C-alpha cells in the first residue's frame, strides 16, 4: 500500500517515484530494525502500523519505539543496585522462608538477583480500603514525623473545593511538617499529575509552602529532559522517618480523579493501600532514594534511615520483599516473578487487577494453572475507564474462560483499581503494578511480596468484599455477545503490546 499522495496523479512522475521508493524503503529498512531486542508481539504490532502508515508509523516508532531510559538514568539505577547488593550481601533468607514451599525461596532468590532487594523478616502490614481513611492515616503519621518524609505518587493533586478531605489532608500535613523543621521531599509523575485539573495551582501551593519537590520522568525537551513520553513513574510510596511506610494502588487525588465526567455518573476509584512497619520500610525508602537520585543527581547518602543489624535479625513479624520494576531495569522484574508464582500455584490463585492485558507468557501461566487443576479467579472491572485497554482486555476472556478460569467483573461505574494476588495459602503480592504490558515494560512500579498464611488470610476479607458486589462472567454469556463487540475487542488486541 502506497501513501495516498503517491496514488493520485497530482504530482509529477518523478516525485511519485520518489514517494514510492521512500514508502518501500521505510518498510524494508524497519523490517530488519524493529524486531531487534523486542518481543515478537511488540515487533509485529509496530510493523503492522508501519505497513499501513509508513511515514506516520516511522515517526511514532522514533518517538515511542524504545522503552529503555536514557543512559544516565540506567547508570544511576545500576549504581544503586550494585551498592544495595554489596550492603546486603551478608543477609540470608529469613529462617521462616526455609519452612515455606520451595518455590517461595526460589521467588525470593529470583527477585534478589533481578533487583538486589533482600527478603526481610519482622514486618507488620495493615490493609486500608477506605479511600478517605487511608489518606487520613497518612496525614496522622506525617504529623508524627520528626526527621523526614519521603513521598512519591504517580498522581498528586489538591482537592476541589466541593470535595475536600482527601489529598488536601496529606498536603496540609506535609506543610505542617515542613514548618516545624522536618525535611520533606516530594516526587510526582510529570505527565500523570499534569493531566489532572488544577496542576498549576498545585505547584503554586507547593512553592508557596516552600516544599522541596521534583517532577518524576519529566517530558521537558526544552530543558534537556526527555525520554519516551509514555514512560511513567507509576509508584505510590510514602515514608515517614524510615519507620512507617505506605504503598499500594491509591493515588493522592480525590476518588473521582477531579473528572467532571466521573462525578456526573458517580464513578469512584476503589483502591488498596498498606501501612507498613519493619525493616521492609527501608527497602521502600531505597526505591524512593533511587528515584530521587535519578531525577536530581542527589544521592541522599546518610540522610535517610537504615535499619541496624538488630532490627534485621528480628523474626517476630511477617516476611516481605520489595519488587521494584520498570524501564530502569534490564529485565521485566515484576513479570518474571509473577509468572514464576503463577506456575508454582498448586491449589488456588486469585488475581485482582483493573487492567489485565497479559502477554503470551502470562496468558500461558494463568491458563496452564487452571488446566492443571488450580482454582484460578480473576477480578476485573466490568467497564474499564480506558477505552482501548477495556477492549484489549476483553479479547482475552474467551481463552481464559475456556481454560476454566473464573472471571468476576466489578460493577461500573466504579473502577476496581486495587492490584493484588494470592497464591495458595503461601504468598500475597500487592502494589502499583497492573497485569499488562504497560506495567511490565513502560511504567516504573513497586510491588511487595509477603509470605505466610496470615498474610494471605489478611487479604481474604478484601477479596470477599470485591466478590460480594461482582458478577461472575460465564463462557456461554461471553460467547453470546454481539459480533460487532468481538470485532472491536480483536482490533484493540493488536495494540495491547504497545499500550
């Protein structure tokens, strides 16, 4: 297929020939370039775009084709990983991990080899599902801060005047902490936060309060700060004095995301956060320090709390391991660990994700688990808030249902935004990572792997709350959907590798 301009007789023959040569040349050239270092599915998606739209496809590929960060960012990430590996080389797996199934020990070693983060004992977790109460707990802990507060969120936004009492309470607590001499460091994703109404007013408020903040993953080419514009920092972390940490799926924005369309239909985001104490808080703090270093060049060495040896040797609590992932790493850490755990399930696997657009490896891991007799349950949104992702996700339901997987759809207009899964009665994982290629390759994410039946049981009430309001989708019902819907789903499946 030639460009339309080459098909009309409005140009001289010589110019038409040039268009034709460029058209064919782009396709042939990129045929040998695009597949290099990319998954076959990703390469095929790019080649499909380029086949139909050679010149626009080339421009898009140059803008979005690489999901690796710049050399400076990668070198800073590697420097932190190497330093962390050396600092924790003496730490062994917690004793209780040796009592867990062998695959748990294997997952811990895999994570450590990929990220340098060790598995640590002596932690405590409290799960928070009330959107407003979660932010109030964060504010209360910030008000008790004596040394420093570290905060990084994909979206940071002040409350609208008619919906107060959410992120505003956290911002007010940060302002009070700074006023009494506590060091406050804030990171928020540039594009993620900029897209929310009131972004400029937020920055003016932070400036007026004298709070130290930086943009994460900024797209500011006129300032020499540029990377693929859809590479984002999707993490949600709050650290208070290195003693208390929060992480999960909730952004610092009111539950309707300041969208008039959401408010009009009563749509709110349903999230899960965890309040954490124990040595694993230091791991979360290292994730923040790494991001701060990547954005500012300031290493913060000696300016954040590190647990002493006595704390690391405590075994009264829960075992946990932080899994950072994203384009700053050479491997897709979360995808590898998640798949390993899915393949290890023996009895039950429960996955909660608003965006479930698996690559082939995860699709096989899920369906294989079900086909060998594991009870696999997926909790997803009945109607996702993102049109393309919604239809791409639905294109996988047929294969999932045929494999024997049970799919529960959380009712709209709300968005089930929590991200978690449990494996048998052994492992529970939660954090910011969805089950799609964006979270595996394009977003900087953070997840927490916890070990033990008590950790799985602690999440059961959360899962049962989701189940109580969700409807189960049957294969017969799904196969009876309109053909037009199937066509749309299949079209957007082609883009799933690029979303």
